[in-house]
C-alpha cells in the first residue's frame, strides 16, 4: 500500500519512501531500527516537499503513517496538519477517513489534548459499525473525558455505550468505576 507512492516518482522520493517503508516494517535489529528512525524525519520532510501533485493524496496518507512512527509532539503536529488538510478534500473513502481520524485522535492524545482526542473518537464512532471496535471507542472516549476533567461526559459516554452494547462488561465496569470515584469524593 505504501509502495504505491513510488509509482512514477523521482529517485529521491523513492529513496525517502523506501526509508519510510523500512521504518514501518521495523526491519533489522534494534541498532538498525534506531538509525532508521533517526533518518525518518528527514525522509518524511523530503517526501513532503517533493511529492508529485498527482500522487499527493496517497503520499499524504503515507506521510501520516510515517509521522506516527516518530512518536513525538513534532510528529503529532505534522499528523494533525496533514490530517486536517487531507480531510478537507472531496470524494474521500470512509475507510481512509476513519484511518486518518484514528491517527489524528492518537496525535491529540500524544500532545495531551484529551478533549480534542475524545471529539475525534466521537467522529470515528459515527463511522464504525463493528460492535467490538465501537466498544473500544466508547472506552477511549470515556477515559479521555475523565483525563480532561469532564467526569459528566465520561459518565454519559459510558451510559450511552452500555445502552447500545448491553453485553459489554468492560463498559459496565468503567461506568461503575467512574460512579464510585465520583461518589468517593462526596464521602470526604
């Protein structure tokens, strides 16, 4: 999938993409992987500058995936910038929209923007139809709302999730934990 960006690209772009693919694959030992990651940012920036206009959509997806490997606030900022730009395009595939939003939600989490992350997970929930994945999204949203101090939103998210997914033990337990934590404050 990532190698699709190579079709019709120039030599420097191909080299950058090969480095990105290598980093994504996690090839080599720990020492080699560390070296690949050191160069990854340079290759990502080079690809971003040199990407052919006719392949920008696919290359931007590759860049978002690549920046996620940096696991840094800088990488997260680039994911958010590219993601917003990418989502502003017309005729997008729902699967890819969901994937980009997942990267963006993780980037918000990485930058401690928990409320923004929760809002993006809400948007992902609207696109998700698989029950197990919906349960995971509800749990993420509740934990993120709790992390940013919005206990009421965390509780409401659990209630909504339990109402939809009645067999979800995890959501039920999370809901009970939030209720007990909330009432524990009242006891002191």
